[in-house]
């Protein structure tokens, strides 16, 4: 069965996030006051062929750790989307 898996990759706590900081500094000039703690990351959407939801998430988590993120400075969060077919 195919599963849609979403992998979000974000900088770990305490790691500099210059892109998020730049966005946060620009917000007041654009009329968006009251917004803080902006973090910039990456999102990946994958169709994963697996026997179960748990197996799809496990495969995607391994892929995220080995290829999609740098585990030293980034955290990867894996979640299941909707089933895209059988």
C-alpha cells in the first residue's frame, strides 16, 4: 500500500537560524506585529510503499535521518498524511 508521509526538518534548539531571524526582523515593516520565534525549515512529501502505516513511518524516519536532515543540527519530524492508493 502507498502512504503519503510528510517529513518536516527544523533546526535544533540552540542552533542559529539566520533565515528565520531575517524573516522575523522583516515582519514589523510588513505590518505583521506580534509575531516572534520564527523558525525556517524544510518540508518533504513522500509516497512510501509499505505493508503498514508503522512500516511507512519507520522507512521515512530512516530516510530522513540518513539523507533529508543533518541529525547534528536538525530535527526531523515524520507524520502520516492521507493514503494515496493501494
